[in-house]
C-alpha cells in the first residue's frame, strides 16, 4: 500500500512528543493514592486503541482499561448523526475516576452521548482526553479536559483513525483526499 499521496498533518514524532505531555498532565491530575482504586481509562473503539496504547505507557500510576465500541460513520467520511454502541463496558465504573479516551472529537455527538451514558453509571469523576479536536464542526457541546491537537476541518486518517477500515497503521495523522482515495 503506497502512502505517498497522503498529506501528513501531524508526524509520528510530533504525536509521540504530545502523548508524553498528555501523560505527564494526567499523572499530575490523578496522583497515585493507595486509598483509591486505579484510574479507569475507557477507549472508544476502534480509532482510539493506538492512542490509548501509547498514552497508558506515559501515565505514571496504576491504571485499568476498558473499551466502548461505537459507530457513527460507517464507510462514509461524514457522520450519520446517530451514535450506536456496539460494544459496552466489561466492568463497572461506579465510584471510579474515569477518563474517556477518544481519537477525535468532531461534531461532539459521540462524546456527548457517551458522557451522558457513562454519567448514569455514577463514576466519581468523568473527564475526556482526545488526541484530535476539530471544534469548527461542533454540533453538541463537549468539555474536553485534555486535547492533543486542534485540527482544521479535514478528514484525517492514521494512528488508529481509518476510512473504511484502511490507513489505521499510518504512524502519523494524514489528510485524506475528498474522493476518499489516497
């Protein structure tokens, strides 16, 4: 698969530097405390798994992990406007500090919906960390505690983000052409 026609927006090196910074911020905000349970990171599948894998190695305290699977895009480059949970949590979060890990916040529909669902499960706290934020497309308001990069309104792939299940393995964030082809 040739990637030469994709435009690199954020290099793999830039991603690693920023993920380290986010890990330090999260470590400072959630200091280890023997009287509290681990910080629970919940990754939104499938796009956030690469970000999560790198992020947890930069957080200097015990963490536990769970996953939520959602879909609002399908094979398209625009959201359907409807969020569906395809995979729910495997563990309870009541009374825990929870950090929802997203790859990208675009319209805000998915994160807004997931925060509402997770708040009903009574975590001690709930915050959101996103690798990418595209505020120019926001439809629903969302509060983001940690943002890796703010990006323009372009469809991006790489570092876990895909288009029709392709390009997840790119080491950086790249812009995908309007025709959906690299």
